[in-house]
C-alpha cells in the first residue's frame, strides 16, 4: 500500500512540475506579446495566440489576467527570445528556444546543460539548417471533417496535416505551414470558426536519427535537463 501511495505521489508531483513549467512558459509568451503589441486582445494577434495557449495549458483565467496586467506595468521584465543550438550525444541536433531577461545567465545554463550531459553547444546556424521553422496549429478533432479541412487549408499555405497527441495523450489534428504563412493559416482557421488548442512556431527536423533505447535515453536525459530551466521555452531535436 505504501509503495502504491509513493508511486501516486511521484506521479502527482511530476504532473504539478509539468503544469508549473507550462504556466511559466505561457506567462512569458503573454509578457512578450503585451510588450510588443499592447494589452488589447482585439488588436494584438500575438496576445490572442498566447491566451489560447494558456487555455490549452489549463492556466486559470485570473492568472492570465494577472500576467497581462503585470506585463503592462512600467517595471515589467523585458524578455527577449534567443535561440541556442548544439548537439546531444550520438549526433542528435538540438535547437533550444529561450525567453530571458538575463542572457548571460541563460547562455551559461544552456551551455552547462549540454556540457554536463554529453552534448556540445554550437554556434548560431550550426544545426538550424537541419530544421524547418514552421507555423504549427493543434486542433481538437471533435466535430471536424479532417479530409475536407485539409483541402480547404491548402489555399492558406498548408504544408503538412496529420494526427498527433497532446501532453496528456489526447488526440489532436496538427496543421503545419511555412513560418511566413502563419497569419494566412490563422485567418483560414478563424474563418471556419476553428479555435486552435494551441498555436506557435516549431523547428521541425528535415530528417530523423534513429537510436537504440540505451543511446536514446542518453539524448532524452540532456533534453529533459534543458527543458527544466525556467528560461527555456521549447527544445526541438531530430531524435526519431
């Protein structure tokens, strides 16, 4: 009985850690959107997307409103997005997207994450050529005719359309377009009355590296370490 309780407790803490990290990430998205385009949802598309992502992460409404209010204040932190690149063990390419108000701290932590886990941090452009930066929209499939929607979205720049799963294993439809077609795709979904579960940009690998379980575990250890840092928003890689 005690062992079952400990297992459940560990699972609960892991879920809370994941939720806390998601709230931190979305809070920074909101802050950067407000700084760039103001606190009005009606006139700030980036803020609308950030709020959608907050809902997807189950962030309470009062926390969303507090984040907007905080970002509107004169003493709010100024976050900037900085991209770092490198290699995990066994030649797996890694792109790390950060949002930071202290680049010196962030680059030190990211470098340490690579160096202490069998990887190597590279210079700008050292691995990015192995990825395509794409606009990605994740949709709830309920009530959608996937085949018809796929045809409709081709005129808005659709490049990839398929099934995926969320962090909790929920079924999703994943829509990808070239980064420059983000606005067009967002408009296409809006015209059809579809509100994405989440939207943003992702670095999608052009090819994947397949590893055995032991080697893949080494790579995932590095990725997990990077993702734990509060300044890190997303980690993309080409591990198959």
